[in-house]
């Protein structure tokens, strides 16, 4: 994903900040009545606090929502869970890659460990589809380089579906 896809113009940030600012102003004006006696102090406090806090809160909420959208829960590789839950194998893929569980094994042994059939199979590369999730319709793949009758490097990739 390119940075420019997530960059925002000043007008877009203003549109995002306005509802947050209005809600904050309402809440702070109610709170300020309990703190300040004079109406002028209440208004000044509410405006200044809203102007300072609302943009930071908006950015924080935006990135929290973005993080939740692309969150991928990770699990340790478990051969039984792998064979039972084909659509969520991507959750275990990073563990397979990091621990190099299937690197350097015989291709026959590979079939025993992860089962299934690759969606792409050449003399040098096997690609397995390992589910969809962890974001806005991301398809996950396990890419296994083949060297002779043994596996080489293994990588986990995700692409928008």
C-alpha cells in the first residue's frame, strides 16, 4: 500500500475533525459549568480545550481504526489446526516462516506437514492459498521455493482480493 493512498488533504482532516470537535465542545461545555462560575470562562475553556484536543483525538481515532482494519491475529503453527481450518491458515503462516519449519524438508514431507495442493506448482515454486482475512479482503499465500526435491525459502504474502 502506497503512502499517498492514506495521506489526507487539509479539507479531509477538517471534515474528520469537525464531528469530533462538536462532540468535544458539547461535553466540555457541560463539564466547564461545574468548574467555572463565569460564562465567559466556561466558553473560553471549552473552545481552547476543543481546539487543542480535537485534532489529536481525531488522528488517534483514525489510526486506531486503521490498525483494527488491518489487524491479523497470529498463532503458532499447529498441524491439526492447519488441516482443519483451511480459510484461516494465514494466522499460522508467519510462525511457519519465522521458525523455518518447512525450509529444507523433502517435498514429500512438505505435503505431509501442510497437506493440500498448491494453486501454482512449477519446478522452482509452489504457491499455496492460505485464506482471506486480516484486513479489507486480503488473500494470503504461502510461497515455497523448490530446489530439486527439497524446499528452499518460504514467504507469506497478502494481496487485495
